[in-house]
C-alpha cells in the first residue's frame, strides 16, 4: 500500500482594515469578495459612519469594529447588538485594533490621524498595505525605521507608488535615473488663474477619472496630492529629491514611469481603478483576478503628456520646497493643507486660497531644521501647532468672505 501524504489546509488569512468605511476601505472589501483564499477579518475601523461600519462588520463577521468618534459608541453597540462583533470607540481603540495579530493590514485612515495606528500595525512585523500617504509625509524617516526594525513588508497602495514598485522589479533602485509620477491634472487643468478663483467645492469634487474621497479629490484638483506623493516616494524608494518628477497625463492610464541609466523606461498601465493596486497588495507576490475594466489601447486611441503648470497650480512647488527644507516642514505642509481643504469644502476659502494658506503657514511656522521629528508625539505636536497657525491665518479671510 502506498503512503499518501496528507496536506493540511492553510489557516485563514487574518485581515484588518483601518478605514474600512472610506473609499479605499470600500474598494478593499469589494476585492475581498473575489478573493480565492479563506480569510478572517479581525478588525474594521471607521471614523463616523456607524451604519456602514456595522453593516461591514456583520457581513464579514469581524472580531471587532471600532468607530473613531467616541460619541458614537452607543450607536455602534446598538447596531451590533445580537452579533458576536465587539464594539469599541476612540483613537486609542483604533490603535489597539491595529495591534491585534494579523497577516495583512490595509492602512487607509485619511490624514495624520492614521499615523499611530499604522505604526502599530507595522510593529507587528507582518504585511501592511499603505494607502495613508500622510504617514510618510509627516514621519517618513521615523516610519521607515520602524518598518526596518520590525521586518514588516510595506506595500504601497497609491496607484503611482504601486506602479513604481512594479516597475522597479526588486532592483532596489539600482541603475535608476529618475522616477516620474503621473498626474491627471484634475478637472481644472485648462482653467485660467482667474477662472480657478471661482471654482466651487461641487465643481472640484467631480474628478474626471477617479472615484475617491472628498479630501483626496480636492488635493488632486489643486495638485497638492502630487506634491504629497513626491514626499512619499522620496521615503519609499530611497532616491534623491531631484530624481523625482511629475508629468500631467490626463487619461490616467500610465501611473508612473521609471527611467534607467541604459535609456530604458518602464511604465505601469491600467484603468484608473484603485482596486488594481489594492489587489496587488493583497495577493503579492502573486496576482489575483480583479473585476476592473481591462485596457483597450486601440479604443483609447492616444496617450498625452504635458508639464505641470506650477504658476496656476503652485501646490507642487510648495510641496517640493517643504521636502527640501526638511525638519517639520512636511508636517506643517500636510496639516495646513488639511485645514485649507476643510475650509474650502465649508465655503470659507476660495480654491486659489488653498495653496496660499499652506504657503503662508509654512512661512510663519517652519523651523528650517534638517531633521524630521523623532517621535510620534513630536510629529503630532508639530501638526497641532501648524493647524493653530493655519486657523489663525484663516480667521480674517473667513471674516472677509462672510462680510462680502
């Protein structure tokens, strides 16, 4: 009789999604519906959408669901009544959820609020899919040091950085001359400076190519998103600032290009759908079937590229300056931009006022140092101070708009 080796089935892959109710989180859950391996959802977190968070947690049988707004704890607990899902609330609870042992974490909390929980996920030493660019903008050196110390696998989820990751093909930037990130140019790339002044939040939220959350959609319209991505790429790929460029590509088909010293240029192309880089991070080092629109280059017909106009869209120039200045300047840049975008969405600041407020905040509060903050507390302290300064600058602008 022949001996047959019995192969034990692999245990379910444990997954946490930080920011499950946002755009990236919802796309991640859509991908999981097509995932061909068993998985177990350990934790889901959201900021304020209790109904959606509870629905997701119940559907995926999560161990815990955490709402960031502590005032909504009672509502979440009620929504989860009669289920096995544990309810929790508050920033500390989100960080605690991120510390639970899992195999793969999607880090998709928007803004500087995502720094502590994402670092906690990194410290577990497993795989972290990074969709929160502010972690690297505000604490790049600190964050990457934690990745190295823990042995975690960090996979970029921004479409541009995922594209670079693929084009580098594990070369660790050997022979790379430059990295080029593409930008759609947003919905206003052909407007004059005067026309930009009249842009409304409703107009700015209608991105021509991508479906994203409101904050990142506004950042795309001002091109601040691309400035933040340059800083992110600087830390991710260990190149010099002068090796990072941006080109406007309205079709959003080519997501990044890597130029090599032998004259070769490698590019990654795909339909503008965040499910593609999310799926790559979930299946890596393999790939998985994803329900996204396939490219038909003959139907597209042509791909165009142009230089960004930093006169009409100065955010890119301002972000580059913050990267070169170093110190707490990138933290200030990010914090002031979050204040400016929120003010614009609330009708308290015009479109051109977004980069202007960021630049004024940098001028007033940048320390000019050459070292980033060396602790999370130092990062958050710089963030808090920058917000105070930005709001101080914003106050007379808001008053003038109200009186007009």
